[in-house]
């Protein structure tokens, strides 16, 4: 049941699941409701989880079983007015372990965001915050959760300003954000500033067209004096002709620097002439030859992209270029028909000060350490959903190759999940799912650990609505982990009963 009010001021106590920072923002937004004539909606809920596991310590030998009880108090809130919006979802969890009461502890989660526009279609002040329980060490357990009790709390905060405007002749997007990350174990703590700017011509352009994209990021590591900074600028300016072939000039510049950057990394700007071919009203092909400023760093190269949009439900963008690390590719495909939805993407991005660096402190023992480097991440994802009258199918595949720019160490991950859900009636449904995950650490390094893990998960779930705001779930799950490190291999079976009450 949703509770709607026009102006409420709530006192948020010290023990509330929302911390003081988010609490002050919430109070400010509530006080603003009477000014901006907005509506609040509150949806509190209460969950009781009872989990039986036959291997709570996730060991290959000497298994320990346990009953884990989780009491979960949750709240969802939403506020909307002409100039402001606010969303919040949070929980407070208390877990009790039958096999070892020393593990009993409380946990919290939070996801909140909002924005305030100074006037209609004007600049907007934005903020967001999250509290999540993440894997403490992926190499030790890639499926860590509150039951296995090997998670840590991570907090992220962000605030900034964005301004998007335009008309049929042009469009401009811009944003600046300051954010910080804090982890319970202090690994990966950093502060960062990000700025983005983009502009392109509109549909009314008759003589010239342009595309401009720029970004700047700077991060400072909390536990040291390390910093990382990178920027990229891509600009394209062209002339519109009546022949379907439109010439243009392309400029690209990218730079990576900071105390955590390999001194052997060199970047150079480039420019070159190109041609845009309007092959059909729905296909645009760009091709350019780019000259680099410093030929001792890189050779001249070809940049190309293809955009195909045959309908409002189908779009495809494919790109090829070169960056300081070599060949670069991009892909974005979306297709939707009445019952089937497909989405495929591939991108390459730089990250700094993440939680993905390890050190072998003993044979076959990888310790998570502070990362002081930039990494190149190549990510691929594919998701498909098929919705029939009473049955739905979903498939999700993702892969990531992470390469350190400092040491050239490569870590690979691959995840796949398939599920089937059958709605038996308006009050009940059953679902089956199977998941596979593969992780390789320090790949292709004969001196490294070369640890490789396989996770195979099969689960079944039955859900039934007992009343309009009361439901229960029963889940059975089996996990098999096979690792090149024998002590990390295990099998686990869980049986979970969940009761949820919404107010």
C-alpha cells in the first residue's frame, strides 16, 4: 500500500538505515514539497528469510551446516514535483547464525538519487548515494553474500550539475560531477571529478553538421598521494551536400597521466579528412583517414562507423578506430518486437583505483591489494527476453577482459545465466535458472598464479501471493565451484523460505 502526502517532515534517528548525509537530503526534499506542490509516496516492507545451508563455510572437506535467519526492514520512497524528484530504496538487515553466534551482525543497503531543476528545462542539481555489501575478495569467493559472511560495506556518494538544452537546429548535453568511494576495508577508496560535454546538429541543419564529444576525469587515491587523470576529445565537422556524400574533418585527442600511470604509455592527437555516405535513409557510413601528430608513437590509421536504424524498435551502431593501446572497437545493437527483446553491446573504457588488483602472498593465495594503476576494460554483454502469454525466458551473457596498463596483467571473467518463469495463476509462479561463471586471474603469465575458477549454479523458486500485500517464496539452490586451487573448490545446497509483508 502506498502512502501519499503533500508535506511531511520526518525525524531520522541515529539507528535508521539511512545515514545522516542522506537523511539531511531527505528532510530538505520533504520540506520542499510544500513549496513545489509535489507528492511523496512511502512503501515500507518487512521480510523474514530463513536459510538452511549444508556448507556455510564453503569448504571442500569438513562441511558445516547452519540455519541463518535474516530479519529485513525496508523502505521505498519517491517524490515528484515540477522541478524536483527523489527516489530512495533501503533496507536494514539483521542476520543470526545457528552454528556461530559470533557472526551475528547487522547490515544495511541503500540506493537513492534525486535532482532539482532551477527552472523548467534549465540546469539541474543532481545527487546520488548507495550503500552495498560487495565481495570482499573475488579471488576467494566470487559469489559472496551475507550468508557466507565474506562481504564488506561499500559507500558511494555523488553530486553534480547537469544542463541539457537544444532545439531542432542543435543539441547540447553537459554535466560535472564530484564523487567519492569508501570501502569498509579502505581498499579502493578514492575521490573523483568528472566532466562531460556533447553537442551535435539537429534535423534542421542544411549546410553544415557536427558531432562533438569530450570527457575529463581525475581521481585521487584516499590512502596515498596517487592520482590518475585522463581526457578524450572527438570532434567532427562536415558540409551537407545534395549528392549523399558529405565530406568532413575529424579530430581526436586522448591523454592518460598521473602517478599511477606507466611512464612508457604515450598518446598523440590525430586528425584527418573523411566522407559520410548516406547509403539509405536509414544507413549512415562514416570513413576517415587520420594522420597522427607523432609518428614515433603510432601510425596513421582508418576510423569508421556504421549506423543503421530501420525502425524505432531496431538500431545498430558499429565502430572501429585506434587508440593509444591499439585497435579499438564498439558495438551497440537493440531490437524489440512484440514478445522478444534483444540487446548487445561492446565497449572499451579506462578505470583507475578499482578493487581488482591481487598479490600472491603464498602459493595459490591471492590477496586483494590497493590498486594504483589504470586498467583497460573490454566489456561485452548480451541480453534477450522472450515473453509468452504465461511463460517468459531470459538469457544474459557478459564478459570482461581487464588489462593493467602498468604490468600488462590480464584477468578474464565470463558470466552466463538462463532462466524460465511460468505464471501458474494470478497468485503463483515458478521459475528455474542455471548460471555459469568463469574467472581467470593473471592470464598468460607463467610466473603468476593463473588461478581459474568455474561456478555452476542451478536454482528453483516457487512464489505465491497470500494476500494483496503478503507473499512467500521458497527457493532451492545448488552451487558447485571448481577451482585450480583445491582448497577453494566446494559444493553447497541452500533451501530458503522468504515471507514479505508490504504496508
